[in-house]
C-alpha cells in the first residue's frame, strides 16, 4: 500500500500520482482542494498564510519563538 504525498520539486507540484505546474513563486500557499500548502510545516492550512514569502515566516518565528 502506497502513502499519498504532496511535494514541490522545482516548478512542478506532485499530489499523489498527479503532477501539475507550480502556481506560486515560493511554494507557499499552493492551493489543493480548498486548502493551502505550507512548506514550513509540511502540511495544509484552512486559510492562506498571511506572510508574503517563506523568509517573512522565518523572521516571525525567530522573533516570536513559534508560528
């Protein structure tokens, strides 16, 4: 039995056995069935992330200690 995976490699997004072009420049907030991919957490969010890029996310985490 295979494990379903969501990953971003280069300019392609792979969701299970499906493959499509990446829509966002950084891979943050990549949409999938009404959810948004967070590369930092390696999981989906209900709403888009408020940060404009992964660097902003990392700065917030460094200043506050967590997301």
